[in-house]
């Protein structure tokens, strides 16, 4: 149980393109979903926390107009990287949590490469 | 500000050996500590979660300990196997999860 599906697993696109990444909880309802970014040989950095039906809470230094997060249902959150540039290339991972005192369950990540 | 440090950054050991990975954190006011495994280019697999009131958790060949007052945790892997090769991440949670940079483990056949 507690499976989180993240799609796509890999994206390669040209600079200026907007890219949407989906995160789905397959067998549970996720009241909260989290989006992380991971640079090579670095820690996972929390970008934002989203609660179903509410605006996402962004961490300091993360541009909310650059990284649009939508959490329209209890099983789906999306991250859209708008007008992506090479510096946005990274590994993005989502996680989902059913209730606040339970573990987060992680997706398999999305490797984003902007040419 | 919570900081999580993992030592060593990388480790290579022969198959069959027992090994210990270390994690330290600066703020002892945590709800729980979790150890994850990450394979190259993949997401995270949760290995063990220790609540702040607990001292250790065990799963198969893995044992994780927590000393909250000193801000330390260890992950003990018994009888290591080549399939254990991966990056191991330590993470502490209070209002959000803070990750360490991980230990890249390579088990030599």
C-alpha cells in the first residue's frame, strides 16, 4: 500500500518550454503533498507544501510564479515549471501524506533537463 | 535552523561486513527521524522511522537507533550484500522534513 506515482520520469525540452509534472497517490487520499528538488550530491530541498483545495506554501527562495503548484484533488498534485531554463534542470520528487502524523510516501522522481 | 549531517559521505566495504552509517542533527526538538534508501535516478524508499519517544527500530538486517538528546542516529546494516549499494538518507521532521546529503554506500562483491 501507500503508492505514489510520479509522471513523467524524464523530460528533455527546449529552453522557454513549460513542463508539468504529476504526482498521484494511488491507494490513499493525500491531504498534503510536498515537492522537493535535488541537485547532484546534495540534499533534497523542500520547495513547497500543498494542501488539497488550498494555495501552496512555498519555501523561502522558491519563486511561486516560476513553480506553479496545483492540488485540486486528494489524489493529485501538479508542479508546472513555467518558461523553463537550463538552471531549472534538476531532479524533482514529490511526496504525499494522508495525515500529518503519518510518514510521507515518495514518488520515483522526475529528471528534468532543459537544453 | 535545523541542520542534518551524514558521515561518511561515501563508503565502500566488502560483501558480508557489518557497517554503521551516522547521522547528526542540530535541533533535538524533532517529531521523528527517518532513514531512506535512494537508488541512482530514483525516488526514496523508506527503511525505518523512529518516533521521538523511541530509541530504536529494526527491520530485517537493518537497525536504526536514535539518541535525541545528543542529536545522533545510526543505521546499522548487518551482513552487507551487493544489493545494499545505494545512497542512504537521514531525515528529521518537526514542522517539515530536513534531509542530510546522504551516504553513498558501495558493497564490493
